[in-house]
C-alpha cells in the first residue's frame, strides 16, 4: 500500500489539495442527490469524507478493507458505522435506500461493471462519482509510473496497481459506460463525473 493509504490524514489532505474547491461541490451534489432521511450505504468508504455533507437525518454505513481509514472514519462521528468488509461480498449488503461508490471503480478495474451490476440489484438508487480522465501512461513509462504509484500514489494495497493504471476513462468513455449500465443522469463537477441510477428510470 502506498504512503497515502497508510496515513489517512495524508490521504484526506492530498485529496483536498488535488480536487481544490470542487471537492466540496462534489460532496454537496452527492448529498443533494441522496436527499433527506435516507439509509446510505457507501462501498469503499475510505475515511467517510462524504459523511459531514449528508442530511442530519441520514443513517450511514460504509465498507472498506483499509483499517487505518476506517479508524479515521469512526472518529468523524458516533453515527458513522463502518466495517472492515469486502465490497464484493454482495450477499451481505445491508438494507439501504442509496448506495454510493466514490472514487472506487478505477481501483477495481476490470471488475467495475460487475460491482455496478450487483449494486443496482441491491438498492433503489445508486450514485457513482469517478474521475473522468485517463491515467494510462505510455507503455515505456509503465514500470516507473507503477513504482511511483506503489510508493506515493494510488496503490490501495488491495487491488493490483497495474490494473489501476489501465484506467483510460475520459469523459466520453465514462459517460457511455454509465449509460450502458442504465444511468439516468450525469453531472460533471471539476474533473469528476457523478452518475445517478434511479430505480424509477432503470
Ligand atoms: C480512492 S479511495 C476512495 C475512498 C472514499 N470513497 C472517498 O471518496 O474518499 C478507494 C477506496 O476503496 C477501497 N477498496 C478498494 N477495493 C476494495 C474492496 N474490494 N473492498 C473494500 N474496499 C475496497 C480502498 O481501501 C480505498 O479506501
């Protein structure tokens, strides 16, 4: 796992620096799409950064396999319920109104369509936020970029970082992927694309 996945405070700081003002906007849009008094289930919740933006009547549960991140998530508020569980353990998903998947698909490539497909079967509304940009380095630089990723970058210690580096979803490709899975609308915030799958529209 890279340094930023070892130290949750560092992860939060880097995410804030990299996304700048659009991070707050992203979470506000997500919270608005979720609505009031909902049971929210976040897959790959990390440090539960979204939690402070949710409506106060929300119930929140998150799953992640990074225990350092979960410890920080628990410090955010007593009401944050997070568990060390694999997001591919589909049959154990709790009852929920909304499933949220934020910045996770590019980690789990090539299994991202399976996660979306199974999440859709287990919720009324699915919200996904994902960076609309290509991470794919030129082949010749791949070993160097991978080394950098493993030490300082996006290597979460769970998924193969060479797969993560294969993520080449620019805006058009990401939008067409979401549409192929039945998404009812997309919203662009900074370089992130937020996709909303509403069971009324699927
Ligand atoms: C880039 S972080 C996103 C964290 C959080 N959603 C956010 O927006 O800040 C990706 C997260 O997915 C988690 N993750 C990756 N594969 C997972 C799996 N199979 N089961 C549970 N968590 C996983 C990682 O541990 C990491 O915390």
